[in-house]
C-alpha cells in the first residue's frame, strides 16, 4: 500500500510504495517530477549510473552528462528537472510517450519565439500553422539554420564574406588570414574567421610591420638583402671559430705550437675506425690545428673536412665584410684569412642584425611578407569585418534558444524513463524492462531476462558474488566479429545442467542474435524446489559414485584373476613346473568328499569358512529385524503414518531448504549493478515470486495436442502389477501384526494361534 511522506520544503506530500523490499517514491504527476530535486537523496533508488542504457538515446545521455565524465549523477538529474521546470509550464506530458511539446506549454517568450522560428524554417511559412514542435522539427531547423551565412556561430568564411559584402579584396584578405592559421571551424564544419582570430591577426600584422621597419637601415643590415644569408652562415660556425681562437691563445700561452691541445687521443680513436664526413666524432674536433699567429686560413687544406663546407659558405657570404675590415686597417693579408681583430670586427657588424632578429614577433604572419601584409591592412573594407562578425554572433542567442527547445523535447521523450530507473526502479519491478537489462538469454530450456552487459567479468564477479543470485557469465559473439560479455541471472529451475562451456543464444534489445558460451558461474541457490531435491540428488550421486568405484575395483580384480588363470593355463600347456618340483597338473587334489579344490601357491586348499557363513546369516537377520522394526513402527503410527513420512522427508530436505530460503530472501540486485558502475542507494531485493518472473521455464503451450506414443521409448514394465503386489504384502503384514484389528478382528485370533 502506498504511503505519503512529507520530505520536501513547503510541506509537499510524496507517495511511496514498497517495491523490491524497499520504499520507493511513486511519481504520479508533473508536480512530483518538479519536486524531485527537493527529495532527500537517501530515498532515491540510485545515485549514479554509467552513461549507457537501453532505450535512452545518446543525445539525451550527452545532455545529462554535463561534465562529460561518462557518468550521470543525482545532481545531473536535478539540473535536468530544473531546466525542464524553468522552460515548461507543466510536466504532466512527460508521463505519456511522445517526442514533441506544445508551444502553449513553453514558459518564456524567448522559447516561444525560438519554437516558432523552428516551425518557420521547417514549413517555410511566415506564420506556421502547427502548434507542436517535434524532435525531428528541431533537427531539421538547426541543420538549415547552420547552413545560413549568418548562423550565430560568430565565424565568417571567405565565401560568406564574398557573398554578403561583394568585396573580392576583403574576401581575399580573409582567405589569407584563414590559410595562415588564423581560423576555427564553424558549426557547419567549415573553416572561417572569428572575432578573436581577426583581432589576433591585426595585432600580429601591425607588430610584424613595425618590427620589419626597424630593420631597414645600414646599421642593422650591413649587407642589405644579403645580410640574412651571411647571418645564417655566421651562426653555424661562430662557436667553432671562437673555439679555434681560444685554443690558439692557449697554444701561445703554453708555448705549444700547432698542436691539438688534448685532442691527440680523440684523433687516435678517430683514425682507428671508419671516418665519414659529417660524423659526430669528426664534427666534435676543432676546425683546424691551433696557431700562435692567431690567423685562421679558411682556404687552407688543413681544415677539418667536416667543417670545410660551412667555413666556405661563411667566407663567401661575408666577403664584403672582410673587404670593409681590410680597409679599416686590419692585418689580413688576403681575403681567405681571418685575424683575431677581423673576427671581432665581423661579429660586431653582425650583432645588430642578430639583436633585431631576436625581437621578431611570434606567429606566422610574417610568412605573407611585407607587401601582402601592407595590402591586407590597407584594404578599405577591412574595417567592416568586425561588424559582420558581430552580426553573425548576434544570431547565437536565437540559436541557443532553438537548442533549448530541442533539449526540452529530448527530456520530454526520455526523462521519465530515466527517473523510473534512477529515482525509483519501477520499470524493472513492474515491467521487467530496466535500462540496465541488455536482452534475453535462452539456455538450458530457460529464458533469462536479468541480463546485463559486463566490461570486465573478473572484476564484476568479485562484487556480484555478494548478490546471492546464481549468475552465469557468457561470452557472446556474432559472425561479423562483434564481441561482448553478459552476466545472466538464473532465478528459477535448477542448476543440474549448467556448466562452463555450454552454449546458448542471446538476443539483445535490437533483436540481434548472439552465440553465447558460458565462461564463468557464480553458484547460489536458485529455488526452494531445487533445495528440496538436492539431498536426494546428492545421495543418488554418492551411491552412483560408490557403485562406480566398487565396479571398477571388482573389474580390476576380475581382470587380474583372469590374467593369473591365463598364465597358469599357458604354463600347464607348455609343461611349466611350479617351484618345488610340482607340476601345474598336480596342483589340483581330490578332497575327501570327492570334489576337486584348487590349492594356492602354498599348496593349501581354499575352503569356505563356516564362521563367515554364520556372520552373513547374522547380518541378514539383523537387516531383516531392522526392516521389520521400521515397518512395525510405521504401522503402529496408525492414522499418523502420513505425518511420520512427512517428518522424515522434512528431516532430510529441511536443512537444505532452510539454507536456500535464507539465501533467496537475501538476493539483491544492488551488487550486480554496482559492479558495473552504478551507485545503488539501497537493497533491491529479488524475492522468490519476482525471481520466477525473471526466468521462464520451458512449458508446452496451452491446448497443445500431445502424442504419448514414443517409437523409441524404453520397454514398459508392469508397474501396476508390482504396486498391487506391494499393497497386498503390506496389508498382509498389517493383518498379521494386528494393526488392523478394528477392521479385521480375526487377525488377533490368528496371531494367538501362531503364538501357541
């Protein structure tokens, strides 16, 4: 029976119902939905779930998963409800199936205007006649709106600029900016220019032009346009030439002449192997042997071959600086030699250019060159571009409201199903159609509805074993190569024919069939019926095992005896003598009674022990006495005989039934879902009646015609005759022992006669 609980601010009255062994809130109308954010979360059925579920479209799950972490939590549900309450006048429509909302149900003028715009775009009518906005309408309208030149994304493409302004120069400028990387995609997937990209390009272009203007003087570029090539060659050899002059000064300081200053060992190692131009070992050596004259001859044949090419490029590109250095009174005797003074002069002349390069603004805008950048900056229509971008961005408000209408339609379609699998579990308990159920498994003449997809079976089994549900894990495959794993709960029938390796068929929610193979089983009690018969089945299996072991032992013994007799027979035929000189033929002697008895290896005959026969007789008598006493005890119970039989049955099956009952009443869906990423908020019980509804046993259809004649059936025995004889024997025994004197008084007289 439902009960009402006041748990919301303002005295809102909730209705709760006992479902699955716990109190779950009942959602009756739109007011209940609107007040869910105020419901104590301790009363929710779940607090979080993975972003997946049957019947819930991905777009709705994306809408709920605002932080994009792959999980949907209680705050996400509350935010969606608040959004729906803020946009719609009433939420009662959520209880009926559908994917449309009435314009009259929209709460704000902005949403109403957006809905009418959607209908205008779809119907292409200035005044649309429809009063409902469907999900399909929103999708078509948003696609068509995105194709408009001004679509609210704040991004304009070169084609849009050309079409709107008609200016080829402005379109060419925008194209140059976009190709240079000052761009971002719009909602159509095209690349265009936004406000931030435009402002960044203008700032970078002005900075680059200003920087470029600073470099157009003789002090910065001593070689004019050739300065850049000279600087590039200079940078390559600068450190090595500095190193050579330093080594030469050290040679002058130490008095050593034209030696490598500690490079002898490296040279020996280099000569010991294969020498290649450009090898790291060769490039690590000085460019030439140090000289105390402090004059580097760049045309000398004694230069390091690994650096000869770079030094020649440096000499060629900086030739003008050498000439200027010689004209200033430097000590160079020819252009191919560099003195220490020449080197310092060359570095001083190129230093301003290096400093100017270090101030170069970041960005790729310089790739356009001075002339192109000047042309773009000077385009007359360029000043209208920010206004055009702003006009496009102003449409974003309308687009956002259209998206809000689409979100409301998605919530109207899917929110109620989510609530019935999150705030309560009514879909599962009342309809057995929870969003976590992935399909139906057909196996062992049963149909299992409690099936869920499992990503990691090993990890899932650790927690799911606490559910007390008999779980079967199956690897499912399809001919197209698709694979997945499911966990199926068996809640009715028995487990006699369930084992790893058995095959079945799994049908998912889309109706696709999968080959299913059992890979893991978590054994738990399935039903009281199974527990009732389990002791007898265990006894039957035990007896069967004992008989098999005894039969195997007897077979081995018989086989050994046959082998021994065969060996003896062969020995007799070939005249083999036994130890002690006695032949095999003499091993048989006549007994006093005239019967032949076989003697053993010691010559002693095997005789049947009289004591053994007596013991067998005593044992048979004891067994007969026990059976007689049991029969007399049963007979003595009179009318209580059925109760006695029932008591004995309960003594045998009762413990297993009690244990099964204790576990069945603890079956809980929570650990199964928690192991797959849910956050179940309470115990979701699966009692025996509900478990029977989750697993369907094979049964013949009603009204079916069934032929009982089996052409391959086993030969029937006269069980009726056997039963009739057994009844006669029992009645005779009852009559003999006087148990039916009240029916047949003569039994007492007959008993007296027998006693005499």
